[in-house]
C-alpha cells in the first residue's frame, strides 16, 4: 500500500519553495538523502515526476506545481488548526520548562524560535546540560520536557522519536584523509580520536559502532562538550565523531571537514522525553505536539 503522509508534503513544500534539496534539508534539520527519499516516495504515490534538474538547477514540473500549491494550502490549514486548538486549550500564554542536551541545543533553539512565532506570549526557560544532568532534571520533576538522544529504559520516562541525528567523522582540513571520496574503516582505526565524556550518547553510539567491527580506537583526549571537541579536532589533536547538526559554522568557514568514512553517518534520533506519570500543562503539550507535527509520518491518505 502506498501512502501519502504529512511529512512528505512538508518536505516537498520546502524543496519547492527553495528549489533546492540541500536548502530544504538545512531548514528541516534533515540529511539531504532523507529529503530526497521523502520526495521520491511522494512521486511514487503521485505517479509523476515532481521536479526536474537542468544543469545544476532544480525546477518544478507541472505536477510539481500542482502538488506545491496543494501542500502550501494543507500546511497553512494545519497551522491555523493548531492555533485555534491552542487558543481553546489556553496556550496563548504560560511557561515552558525545557531541558536539552548540549548536542541538541543548536537544533532546539531553531525549533523554539519557530514555536515562539506561533505563541509569542509563552515564556520559555531552557536548561542546556549534559545527558546525566538532563536526566536528573527530568526525574526530579524540575522540567516539563527534555530533548535528547539516547534514553534509558529504567527511569520511568516516556520518549517519542521526532528527528534524525546523523553522526559523522570530522577532521581538520589539512588532515591526510581530507579530500578523499571514500575512507575505509581500517584507515581510521589507527587514528587517535577526541571523544565525549563517559555517559555521552554520542560516545556510546561511536563505541557500539567500532565494537561491532572489532575495532578498538585510540583515545587522545576526552571532552565534556561538543564545542571543546570541535576545537580539539581543529587543533589537530585527533579525529572526532559528532552530530552533523552541530557543524554548520565550522563547515561553512572550512575549519573542519567531514570524512566519508565507510559505514557513516551513524543515524541516531532525537527524542522528546517526559516522566511517564507527568501530566503536561497546555503549553508543554502544545510544544510536544509541535515537535511531533514537524516530522510526523502519520499517513493522511492511502491508496492500494
């Protein structure tokens, strides 16, 4: 059964608006392959090509223009519906107490800015901490929600996935492996790595990746923040594994490069997390709903 989803329409609307897959990916905090996949799935449902490439430029086909017009109307109606329901729930004002891990902070601030556009009277208290501290705030009921990666099962928490978080290998631009079109696992197995602290979700994912391939990496330094890790890699102290979503500035300024290592990126996900026994306030529920609607995969139409 082929399905048309809200997510496909939202992704295509961004592609059509920018006439660029890469710019749509940046706006939606997705990888470019993920954007391309959503558009391909929509094209399979429609049965027609929605875009065409002439040279290096992207253009909409006749079918693409029709779908773009419809997707704009649907997303506008959904925004209006959300605003109307929020007013009925009393979400026009109040406070959102949110904790995020340092890795997700760059993503979360962009989402919060767009959320505030819809709810300008809502006061937001944001606590940016490491994973252990965020879990402590949640279990102590000091925040309504948290946004983070790896979520333990044993703490009585409810976690809902809402966004991809690709992990990549980074190096300084003058590294011998920089500029390669492909790098094997064996080639980086002898390199030193700058790593996050014990308990970091990024470090745990990296260690699982290498352990599954019977590779023991050599650690040169341990850092307690992504910023410190990026600076250490820039200084040539080792390679690093880090979320692609934290690298926009460094890549734009060519301070770091992403190595095309075999098996990477490691695709992890961001989760919105709450205590299982927590009854969310209207403001907190509105923010959670907003997060999930941003990347919802719920089908709205289906055909055999």
